[in-house]
C-alpha cells in the first residue's frame, strides 16, 4: 500500500507540479486551507485548484482554518506593526501555521507525510537550499522543527523554476501559464491601506537623527518602514532622507540624510525566538553566514549562542526589528531568529 502524502495545495504551478511528481510513488491528496473568514474570497481560487487536482487525478480537500490563521498570523502581524516592527508574514506563516497547525491537521487526518512546493531540500532532518538560487526559499523555513522536517517532502527542491514550468506545460496543467503571486495572501488591498484599516493613525513628528530637529510629520508610526525614502514628504534638502529609526513610546520617526549615513547601516543584532532546525548543529560557530531579509546577500557572521547576539562581518542597509535573521553554513540552513534589537 502506498504511503499517504497531503500536499499543501494553492492551485499554483509549484504545488501542482509537486503533486504530479509525487503521484507516481505515493497516495496523494491535494489540501487547500482557507485563511480568511470571508468564503467569497476563496470561491474562484478553490474552483481553479480543484480543476488542477482533477487534471492530475488526485483527491482535493478544503479545510477551513481561518480562525487559527487569524489568531496565529494576521493578529500578530498587525500587532508587530503597531509596535514599530516590520514582520515578514511568510516567515510567520511557515513557522506558526503551515509547518505547525496545518501540518498537524494533515497528520491527524491520515497523512504519513506532507509536501509543499517550496524550493528547498531536506535530508536526514536537515534543511538545504534549493537548486534554483533565485527561487531558494529556505529563508522562510528557518523556524521549523526537525520533527516536522523528517515527515516533509519538497518535490521540486532539485529543480529550477524553468524546469517546473516545462513540466506543467508538458502535462498540460490548466495553470501552466499562471504567474507567481507576489502579494501577501491575506491582504486584498495594498499594505498601507490594510494597516490603516487595522491600526489607529496617530500623527507624530519626523526628526532628523543627526540634528534632532523636527523636519516633518508622519500620519502613523506604522506608515513608514526603515530605509524608506518615498512618502516621507520632507522638502528643501540637498540630499534625500531615509527612515532610520522608530521610537514607539514617543511616537517619533527618525530620518537620516543621505544613503551612506552611518545611522542606516548596522551589523550587530540580538535575536529572539531563535530556532536550530537540527540539534546536531546546536552551538555551531565556524563557517557561518547570515542574511537579514529574504533577498539580502549572505554575510559571514559570528554568533554568541549564550546571548543570542549576532555580529556580521560587514554592515547592512536598514535591517528591521521583526525581520528574520537566518543562519547558513554552506548550503545548509541552520536556523534563525527574529531580530529583537539592533546595535551599530
């Protein structure tokens, strides 16, 4: 009897090709979860996903986990912005939801394994980068456990995006030409409108971090992110201003003049909620690199595991509290933690 695999199924090309590849060896079921309380938002998505599953020839299930998603992902996301942080919702989703609540639902309902369309690889409960460097998604999975990882399959981890597209075309999948989603899945408008709807707008001062002079006003401390230039609305300066710091207690946004301003470049970090994926890597100190956001360049680093402090060998541009700092050794993703405090 074939072992059962539940594929986290969005109806997109990556999860669809993953399901197709697994069908040859496993008893595969496509499972789509709802993450919003309004079912109207999912009608077309579910219908399209169901058509793809039927084309592949596998069962299709929909599970409503919208309340759990609200509590685990959406509410903490909003609260982080209220507190001046800049969270990455996809990191939160993978840690708190996909590879926790959703994975547990799958195992409780008969799955031997789960699978997703992430571009990464796993072996012996270790996590590795995907073959396609441009699409590698190990960054988003740095917070998962080895216990879940040993029951997880990444069917396209050894493929490039181009090859995945070619498989979809060769098998005439209905979604073969579907574009990759670039949006936060639970936001149906732009980010600022979403935040303004959910967070009270409270006007405050914009202050030059070098002179400590008020140079403008902001409409809410959540409205600007570190490193942002557009939307500050400060005139009369010979150099552009960039957001450098937020003071939640005083409701002040500090800005720095010029992109090379030292206030915008950092290399020391304190982490919280730190996770080591495989305990065999616990305390590892040699040959480590880190990145402070998904598209950032990896930089050699040193880590004090007793204090959860990380120091990069080079300074990086405007890292943010609330982002995930992810640690690598070569192609292996060791783990990571959320940036709690930022030093110079």
